C-alpha cells in the first residue's frame, strides 16, 4: 500500500463571503467546512494531514485544537494555490508516497471519490491526477484543456479564451500527486496570469512538458466537488446536505412530515417510528429514541431522548437527557445539565436548569426549577419558583419522592423538602420541611364579617 499524505488548503480569505469569520469555519449542519473536509480525509487513514492556514490562522487552529492528527503550516501571504502547497514542503520533503490535495472549501467530497482517485493515480503511475467534473454551467472554475483526448493544461476562468470558456469539464481543485517530483516542479510555477498568483493547476502543463503522466478522474455527480465561495453557495450546499440526511432518516423508518423544513445535523441519530413535525431543529450530538413525536417549532441541541418521548410545540432542550415515555412542552425550556425521568411531565412555560426530575414527577405549568434534584412521583404546582440565586451564589434545592408543592410556592434555596412533604399553596418556604410534614409559609387569612355592608352605610366625607 502506498503511503498517503493529505494536504488541505485553507489559507485564503474567502473575500466573497464578506465575513469576519474565516471561510472554512462557516458551518453546515453542525460542522465547519474544514471539519467536514478533515472527516473525509480521516477515512483514508493517511500517514499525515497537513493544513495550510493563513487568513484567520489562529481561529482555524483553535477550532481544531482537539484534533491530534493535524499538523499546521502558515502561509503568511496568500500568493496562490501553488504557493500554498509549497508551504508544506518542510513537513513532507524526504517522504515518499502520494499527496492528496484537498480544498478547505469543498465540503461534499466523499472518501469513495478519493479512493477512486488514488486507484486511478496508482494504476496510471501518474505524476499528477486531477479530479474533474462536467458542469453545464462551468463559470468560475478552471477548465480542463485536452489535446488528443489527454489533459494538456488547466486554464482559469479569468485567463480563458472565449473558446476555452465553453469547455464544460472543470478542475475540482482536488488532486493526487506523486511526492517525489512535486516540490521541484512547484518551484517552476510562475505568476504570469491574470491574477499574478502561483497557480497550482499550472503543474499540469509543466508535467506534460516534462513528459510525465498526468491522469484525470471524473466524478459522477458534479455537486460533490462544489466549492463554497459565497453565502449563496453555502446555503445551496447546506440544503443538499440536509436533504441527504433527511433521506437517510426516512430510509431508516423516521417519519418527516415536511422534509423541506426539517433541520437535522449530520451526527444526529433518530429511532424508527419517530415522527418529526415541520420546523424542527435537531442539532449537534442529539440522539432521539424510537416512537417519539417531536412537534413543530422545537429545537433540541446535544441532548438524548429515550423512546416514546413526546415533545410538544415550541420546546427547547439543550445539553440534557429526557427519559422514555415523558412529555415535555408545549413551550418548555430544558436548559443544560437537566434530566427528565421516565414518564415525567414538564408542561407549558416550565423552565429547568441543572435540574433532575424523578420518575413520573410532574411540573405541568409555569415554573422555574433551577439547581434542583426532584424525586419520583412528586407534583410541582403551577407557578413554583426555586430561588436558587442570592445575588452572589447559586444554591441547591432538594425535593424528595411523593412531595406535593402547592401552586405559587417560592422555595428559597438552599432548602430540602423531604419525602412526602406537603407545601401549602402560596408559601414562601425558607426552612427545610421534614418527611410527611405540612409546610405553610404565608400570612394567615382574616375574614371580617359584614364588612361590605358596613362600608356602604358609612356617610361619605
Ligand atoms: C481553484 C482552482 C480552479 C478550480 C477551483 C475549484 C487555482 C488557481 N484554481 O480556484 O482551477 O476550478 O479551485 O474549486 O488553484 N488557498 C490558499 N492559499 C492561497 C490561495 C488559495 O490556501 O494563496 C486556498 C483557499 O483557501 C481555498 C483553496 O485554496 O481553500 C482554493 O482557493 P480559491 O481561491 O477558492 O480558488 P478558486 O478560485 O476557487
Ligand atoms: Ca474556491
């Protein structure tokens, strides 16, 4: 097996994005463009991955800090794609094998295409193999100029003659290079072109002059090598990624009421017979069980839902766990670090933060439960508030099993309501309540008999 060295070019500014954010850090379905390209590279199990960074180098490096298998080189000035690849020379010179050159802004490329590229390159014993595609509207891409059927050179849009502009076979910007002659040949790439840049595609003509073999491999679906240069292209490619994910989900037995308005990030997992209603967003590392129902307008981020969970409309769940058979929403907000136990009910306008609700417990209306541990079979009445913040620190509320918290209770943390405690409605609770006890913390009501009649009879001043 030939040794594979991947080099990814990602130093360009991405001027047409009109963005403060480096182009390759723009995202599609939960992953940055560069992360998508690197995931494709990973699949080849390469001997090395080198990322050429420049514009926004620190941000790009920072976003990939958890990746141990990527080495970075900085291209201080972006003098062109040929110059960019030359920056990898110190890291690769003296090694042997094949360089797979990828572009940080081509996120749909598949590892199967790269395997075919490597196969063609090896079989042809080529010095370079260019991945090409046929595009009915090739505007903006480098064109593949052939003589007697063989690739002779690549001409950029801006340097192309009217006749060359009509060529529909384009350069994807993805190549395989034999490492041995590569950097020597790159030294002879010049800048006499419309943009005054060192063009990597010029290697094709250089190799042909040197009588080296240059091969091509044409992708079946041209969409796969679409580069992202503008926000419009970002949106178009995003839509393609979403559609593909949705088709995979439906093939696996998930019902999408309206795939066009269903937004599921690439790594999300959903069990069979789950029904997803329109305008639902499932993001990050979210996992949803089987036979769940997620109603319209909900957003679930980095969370795990068990089987048969019903998420009613306009509910937001973030970094939390919701166990089997529970009901949440409509209009519930489950904030990070929360856990909703099996068969629990979280109703409208209930907010949980770092709170666990035990099995079968209910908070059905208008409550804020923060930094709390709530046991099983407990009922939290409408309007209950855990006062977890004293202006300086957060404090914990502990509520046992089978507790009844009456409506409009104010629980001043730190506080514990032991198993079976009963809190009278409207209480402000500042002391722990023992097991089975009634806690009442409100002004005693006084009734004045006949008061209305007496007031009516009073002579007015
Ligand atoms: C390039 C190709 C073109 C091909 C197209 C496919 C050249 C000259 N042209 O054009 O033939 O059809 O890709 O998408 O190569 N980059 C650097 N440093 C630089 C310049 C660019 O790292 O100095 C990086 C960019 O960040 C980007 C990639 O190289 O990831 C491609 O550069 P870009 O400017 O987008 O090239 P295109 O004009 O699209
Ligand atoms: Ca590009």
